[in-house]
């Protein structure tokens, strides 16, 4: 080797030899012990240090020619491709891990059910009393397979090495009992716990052709898993080891992972029971023991029919459960069970069949939790604690489980504080506070509803109890009003439109700041004062004569007023509803206010401009003229609705809330990404109104009236924000439509509608819901307008969305509605999606209240128009034939 080795003797009498030029490397240690020397996997007998030179000479021997049996590679020095490392785990053994190219040495991913596991390279222990072709065959087979290999020469070193490394495969030389008893070594290893997941292979000698093959039973009884007929071919050894890896080792690896699953089950707070297909109990977790009062030893191996049943269940309940689970269907519901003490407890049970070998049901997994609060359930853990031995670890578990009891159970402060003596005064104060909180009478309405349902379940039939369970699950969700969009085969037009309108963006800022432009520096004194309503030009006056009709053409008014329809329509509508009289302001002040508001709408927007505001004002006024609406609202409500419609989109930038949030605009930061535009519209409108006395329409009204009016206006404008669309619609249906249905039937029979509207006026909250619904319908009434108006609005809103998509791409922002690409978008499809998802249900509900047949006729006709265009794969807004109609 070029340098003399350094040698020292440990206190145990083990002699260590280390190459002097590698003295700093811990991997070059060679161990000599009990008369045998080990150097890089080659072993010779030795009794004294003077035998060391022969080891070194032996280690440098040449490879035998290929004709002399299997080729035995030399175990080379560090730096060679096949690198041997000195032992690290026990006295007499050596370890190698190849570095040769092309040999696998990486970890392997293994799947067991939903778990994904990572298996490290396999470790192999070779137990051979002396080196020969067979031990070399396995050594180089491990080298080829990328396994980590250790060699031990004695039973003692073999056991020591195994306990240190826990090898997955052990190969024991069973050919000759002269050096050690292979079966005794196997039994010794099998007596240790780690060996339950280890495969042990016995190398047995060849049998002659005339000799009868011996039975493998003695080997199996000794603890061996397999036998290997002596064959020193590296390929034969390699094939054997690889088969073991992909067979028994892989299976044992998966079984070891099950320990984690059972650990999770043991610590789960819900009771779990696993039975066979014949309903024989195979497993129960500690939570099940606590709930039922049994020890697992009393349950495992018993059939469920052997356990006592509660007589509180319906007669056919067990048949119903069996019908479900025998078909492979999951069953869940309420079930009464009998504890060991004889008490009946009510449980919510979920039974899941598990499909196994042959595609048949092999197990049933039952998950159980206490269902409703009753006296038996309250005493459950107390009685279980009395059954247990005092002073063991289960006592604290019982206490902690009791503290997590169901809904109304009060916390046992005394028992909790007695668990520990640390800081007793602090614990007393803490749990006394908890007790006071539990005794408070403050309850939210949803809590009262849940408690009422819980009480109703106590004596309900099983079917009713199950239905109420589903009701409770729904009530406990946070999104009570938002329907869930399916993701499978979903129309991208619908998903993009809904996603863009019902979210406030991705909450992701970028370096591109969207500058929000607003006309705050406009001087009111420079604005020309419009004519009075009596002095408007004849062409405008003629158009306004038809403003009470639903078919009123707002685009004609836009054209003749040079894109200032809001002032003229506002003067006419506000005069009709007596707004100036209610506000005690002059017509000049009202005209100045309308002009200031209209001046802060952006005429450059294709959709969100003052024409849209005038259109929403017109629809709101039309709705206010309906008998049911008029009879349900006060004059203040009417004035608030008209003002809210006028200002509801003032200073709109032609971009959605999502765009502003993604762009990190000033307004998105100001309003915390929540209802950004709607908050801005109301705030700016009141700022503009209060800025100059000449246009302050609120300056003469009573303070209390002003506050009430202001809150009503703010509430209505915020209701136009689409993220709460379904909440507003569902509240209207549940609070207005459904309660009025029986009253409407009776009032029709009596020929009067006064009783229905009188009942609404008695509840201010209902008036709020009506105002919200009214402005929401007015804001998106385009699909209910005459066809030519509907088509124009569809083109305008599409152009605005196209412009937003273009800008998002230019600025590198997330594209909120990718489907609105001007080169690929189908406007008919987008209109169909909008009507299907937002319009139909809302206008059905509004029509049921306000009686709007003309709107519903237009909606049906327009929807048919868009469907026809879509079926023809047309991206234009009109059919050619329609131009002749």
C-alpha cells in the first residue's frame, strides 16, 4: 500500500489497523477481532499483530482468470470504482457501497393507498464464517444492485451489526455447521423486534441428482423466509436479491408504514371500529374504548351480533344499514348504541365498506361520534373514568376528552384545574373565566337555530334526524349563499365571467400601479347651468315624454344630449317623485348636483358611463312605479333609491375590482381590496355633494333624516357589488317571496294586495332587502330590455372587458377573464352564461314580487336570440335576417 499501517488495541482487546496515509478518514478503518482480521471485506485467521502484513499482501492479490469459476472482483483501495469502506457498526464486519456508474443507488418511491413513501437503498447483511466464491457472489451482487452490504463472521458480530443497522435482507451460510449453527443465528435474530420486517435467506448446499430434496419446513420453523441453492454466479445472486427486494422487502416496507396509520388511529379523537366482511371486530381505537366503556380485549374477535343492542333504534334500521353497506355504499346517520354499563348513547355513525382482494368487500370501517347532547352523553366520560383504574395515564386522557364534549356540555372547571398543580391561581382564574363565558346568555341567531334543530332531533324519527343533520352541516359552512361551480366540463365563459365579477382579484400586487384617474379638480363655477325641465329643447322633451315606458330608448337620449343624458333624465324623474320637495332644496341646486355627478362619469368608457347611470335610474324609477314596490316603501326610500341609482358608478374607471386589486391601485389599498369601486362611488358622491353649497342637495334636511338617507344610499350602492350577489338574492327569496306566497294567495281571493305590503312595511329589514334587490335588477337589466337595446349593451360591456384584458396583458397582470379576448371571444356565449348564472333566478324572484311581465317576455326572447347565434357559431351580435325585421 506504500505506507505502513498504524495499529492500536482497544480496551476490549479488539485490534484496529488503519492506513497511515488515510489516518484522517474514518472510513478506512480495518477491524481485527476474535482471531479473524477484516480488511475491505477480505478475511483471514490471525492470532497476533505479526499476521497483519499477510493481510495486506492478500489484499493486493490479482483477480483469478475467468476460467476459474465466477469472476471475483478485487476489493480495491479508496479511489477505485468499487470502493470498500471499513465497518461502522460492529467488530467483525465490512461494508461497501458502490460508486460505479450505471448502478442504482437512489431512493425509491412506493405507493400504499394514498400514502407516498420513500424507500432508502436496501441494506444487506452477509453472515459467512469465511470468505469464498459464494460470499463474493453476494458481495458483488449487492454492488451491482446498489445495495449497502455488511459482512459478519461470527454470531455475536452479526447480531451486533443487525441491531445497529436493521438490514432488510440477511443471507446466512447454512452449508456447513462446522463454524456456526445457522439456525441458531436465525432464531437469535428473530428474537429481536426489528427482525419482523427482515427477510432471512439460507444458503444451502447442492443436492445430488440421486438424493431426495429436503423439506424447507425446518428452515421456516427456524425463522428463515427463503432458501437459496448454492450458486456463486453473481447474476444468480443478483437475481435472487432483486426478487426479494421487489417481493418480500417491498411488502414489508409497506407494512412498516402501517404503523404510522395505526398511530394516527390510536390518537384520533373520534371512535373508530374496523370489522371483517362477516362483521367480526378486528380493531377499535382508544377513543372507541372510552366511548363504549369496553377494553379492546373484550371486543376484538367478537361478532357485532354478540354485543348488546339498544332498543331505541327503529325496527328496520339495521336492515337499512345492511342494505346500503352490502352494496358497497357508504351509510351515515344517527344510531343508538349500548355501552358496557347498559346506558344508551346517541351516535352519529358513518360506515364505509372497503373493497379488497377479488373486488369484494373485505372490511367495514365505522367512524362514530356523540351525536346530540343528552343526559347519557353528559355522563359518558365520568362513568368511563369510574370504570378505569385510578392513577394510570388513561385518567388524564378521559379528562381531556371530556373537555372536548359536544355543543352544550359545560366545562368541568374543577376537574380540569385538578390535573396539574402548576400555577394554581392562574389556572383557577383562567377556567373560572371559561365557566362564566359558557354561562353567558348572549347567542347569535345562527346559534339559536342550531340549538333548536338539536333539540328537535332528540325525539325525531331516524329519517328526520338524518335530514336535520344535513341541515346542520350546511348551516355550519361559511359560504351560505354562494353556489359551487362545478369544474368538470365547465363552460369557460361562465367560469371566467363569474370569477371576474364575484372576486376581488388574486390579492397579488405587482410593480405595475394602475393610476386611478378622477376629475376631482373640476370647478363647479365653470360648469354651464342646464335648462330647467320646462325649457329643454323640443327633441329632448319629446323623448322624455316616453320615459315612464320600459321600452324607453336611452341611446337616443344619449345622442341628442351629446352624451349628457343623466342631467335631463334626472330632472324629469326627480320632479316626478318630488325629490326637491323632500330634500327641501331648489331645482337649481338639484340641477347643479346632477351636472357635477355626470361630469365625474367617464365618457371614454364604453359601458360604465353616464348613459349606464341614466339607464339604471330609468329602471329604478320604473320599478318604483309598480304597485307592490310603491306600497312597500316610504318616500325616503324612494328618494334614496333614485340618488343611489344616479351615483352608483360615478368615476368608474372601466375596470373591474379584480383588476384594481391585482394592479395594486390606490383605491384597492385604501379599501383593503374589499368592495373597492362601490365604496369609492359612494364616498366620492358625498364628497362632491358637500364640496360646494351650490350643489349640496342635503344641506337643508334634518340631521336624523340625512343620516337615515345616507345609510340607505350607501347600502344600496354596496349591494351592486357582485361578490354578495347570491346572498342578496337568497335573502330576498327566503324573507320576501316565500312568506308572501300564502298571503298573496289569500289576498288574490279577497281582491286586495294591501295586506301583503302592510306586513312588509312593519319590518324595516324587509324594506332594505327590497331596495337592494331593486337596484341590483336595475343595474343589470340589459338582458330584459328590448332586443336592439340588449344587443347594444352587450357590445359595450364586451368592449370594456376586451380593453381590460388588453391592458392586463400589456402590464403583465393576471388576466381576470381570459375568455374576453377580442380575437376569440363569443359574445353570444358570454351573454348566455351571464343570463343563466346571474339573471334568470334574480328576475324570477323580482317578478314574483313586483309583477313585471314585459321584462320577462323580453328576457325570454333575448335569450332565444343569443342561443340561436351560439348554435350558428356566430360571433357577431345580429343575424343577417334580423336586419329585415
